[in-house]
C-alpha cells in the first residue's frame, strides 16, 4: 500500500512539473488517497477479514454498499473514526451482538469468534471507509 502511494506521489510530482497549472494541484491532492481508499484489497488485513467473512454468516445481513438487514459495511466504516478504540468496540459488538446504533433490529451474536478474529473483521470493515 505504502509503495502505491509513493508511486502516485512521484507520478503526480512529475505531472505537476510538466504542467504547472492549477489542475495539477488538484490531482496531487486527491489521487493518492482515492487510490489508497478505493483499493485496499492488496492489504493482508483486508484479505484476512474477507476470508473470515466467507466462513461466517455476515453476508446474510450485510452487503458492502447496500443496507440489507444490517447496515452497509461502508456506511459503518464511514460512521466511525479508524482508531484502535473503534476496532475494539466493533470487535466486541461483533462477538456480543446488540442493537441501537443503527435502529432497533438486533445484530446476531458471534460468541464462537475469538477477539483476534473479531478485530480482523472490524479492521476489514474500516478499510472500506471512503469518507
Ligand atoms: C442477523 C443479521 C446479522 C448478522 C448475521 C450479522 N450482522 Fe452485523 N449488524 C446487524 C444489524 C441489524 C446491525 C445494526 C445493529 C445496531 O443497530 O446497533 C449490525 C451492525 C454491525 C456492525 C456495526 C456495529 C455498530 O455498533 O455500529 C458491524 C461492524 C457488524 N455488524 C459486523 C458484522 C460482522 C463482521 C458479521 C459476521 C461475523 C455480522 N455483522 C453479522 C445484523 C447482522
């Protein structure tokens, strides 16, 4: 991931030198973040989360971009800051279930999940953040 961002910065840097226009500035500002956020799939954390989701029942209630029984994973990611505290809170919610943050429909408990796996799932969800 870091390498992609560096390459982007280098590329936009060269671009900015060749075309010293206002446009170049906009590109330099937005492009690296957009690419980094839009494609987190190369990160091992993302792959780990994806694997755990495949082996669990999350997809019965969650989709990435649409509300199903539960909120869209991307909406969850955009609601919270990407901090260790959020990862912790979400991991506990995934294990214990509960309701009230998105409405009155309860999330099922997953008490067979280890806290490490629940944290990996929370990290995966937060990687979908695009706001
Ligand atoms: C039976 C349906 C159901 C299943 C299965 C389910 N969820 Fe949920 N999930 C919900 C609902 C409903 C909510 C909203 C709860 C609320 O309002 O606080 C939710 C909320 C969440 C949240 C946000 C919690 C918050 O407090 O904002 C996360 C993260 C999450 N689910 C992850 C998962 C993961 C990961 C799995 C699989 C291990 C999973 N869910 C399985 C229904 C489900």
